[in-house]
């Protein structure tokens, strides 16, 4: 008997129990309103990574509004509307579990989250035991998709590391310095894959400096790098760390170029002087200035609703809802096992690119690069 049905037993009448049991044990069919499908969103809405979670939430809200305005999702012979409840996990593994339990108590039938890797890793086993689809829009640690109910929309950490190392090789960088967060699975995973691929390409890692979560003074690491013959600094980290590093490097008189991971998206909003990141290149699946109609339409709606330009995390949240809707429609039922199985049978043409999924939960999609020029993001 499902976890949710057990909750129902405690609150409904005997007749309600009999009716619920007739629908079959072990399924995740909607208990109260079969014409509504509930999506539980999880991500940081406060704290140092709040920009990511709020962007995902905002993008997801627009997708839900669009789908519902168009009549919802055709599921078998019914039209089903979507409902989103988004909980703040503060990018914390412990709080993520609390947030997960909150949306499950609400009746979530699929999970959009977590947004960050460490939080995603913390809830993956619970989602597996509960038999609910988990689609992370941006949790890139390889372990996020360990179980067969787990999927991701974004690039994996190893793929990011390899891709950026190959770009460094393409750009002719043979002497490379690295600064990474050794408290983060995300940052460490990308660093390890980058280092291995860069050395395979014949490059030398002349410095590999670590910092801990919450650090805001990088002078020791940067001073060591300044004393090397590095041609570029690779920073696989979130935008907050990137803003501190680029600003403090400039204060030390350093003018080396930067390569970054997808966590750099949003860094310009953190910088008092955008010129410190001039020429930096990072990985991203989304570019807000893309002239493609679907992208420009989303950007316009986002700017009108939230008074800011969407980043890749907003686009990830938007596309993730459309992926869940596509799987729901393909399954033809709100049964979780059927929706999970349907994930490998769909292709969604989203604003982050066309995406399908392997049985291992990984996305088939292309990568693109964003460069910072004259204080703005441009497609490279």
C-alpha cells in the first residue's frame, strides 16, 4: 500500500477507504481530484544559492500557467491541470529532506528538484522508496540519477569537466590553474573530470587550489596562482564564489582569463565591476538573447512577470515542467511507475534544446558556451 494511501486512511471515512482501495495499492493516482496533477518543487529560495532556486521556481510557474491555459495535459481520456508547490531547501541536504517530506505530505506526484547537487543527493533514496519521479533541473552530480526513478535535465559534472577541458585545449591553454570548492560534490566532480581530460590533452595543471563552503577570502589561493605561469584559471563553482574570485584577482593585479562551469550563470548580477570577469567563458544550455521564437516568447513573459531577464536555471525549470507533462501524457495515467517508464520514450523540444533521456536518467542534448563581453552575456 502506498505511503500516500496510508495517510488517506487516517482522514477519510470507511466508504472513502473502500473506494480508494478499489483503485489499487502501490499506485500514486491522485486521491482528491483526479483532474489535477501535483508537482513538488525543491530548491534554495533563500541563502547563498537562492538565485538558482528562485529562477527554477519562476520558470516552472510560467510553464504551469501556459500548460493550464492551453487546457492542461491529456492523460488518457481526461484533461489534467498541473499544480506546483515549491519548498525552500536552502541548498542544504538536511533541509532538503524536510522540504521533500513537506511536498509529499501535500500530495506531490512528481518531484521537480532538487536544484543543487548536494540537496538532490540527499533526497534521491527517499524518492526511490516512495516510487515517485524525480527530475532535477540542475543537479549535476553523477549520483543524482543513481536510481531508476531519477532523471536530470542538465549536463552531468563529468561532462562539464570534459567539455571545458576540451575548450581549453581548443583555445590553446596548456598551463592551467584551478580553484574549486572541496566541500561541494558539484565543484569537486567537475574539477576531477576537467583535470583528467586536460592532462589527457597534454595540458599541465600548474596549480589546483581548494576552498571550503562559505569562504569569501581567496587571496591565498590567488597569490599561489599568481606565482605560476598559468595561462587561464578554471573555476568550477557557483556564481557567488566566482564573483569573489574574479574581484579579488583583479585587486591583486591579475589579468588571467577565466573558464567556468554552468554555476557561473548569474555572476554579473553579483559584480560591482563587471570588467573583472571580462572574457570569461562558461557552459550553459540557454541564452536569453537567442532570437528563436520559443526563447524570445519565454524571455518576454519572464521579464513581464518578474522584472528581470531569465537565466539558464529559469529555462531549466520551464523545460522540466514540460518534460514532466510530456511523460504524464505519454503514460496516459497518473501512476508513478508508468510516468517513470515514459521518461525514456519522450523527446521534448525545449528552450534549452531538444532533449530525450537514457534509461540511466541522463539527457541527450547539446552544449553551448556563454562569454562575458562588455558587461553582458553573449553566445560564443
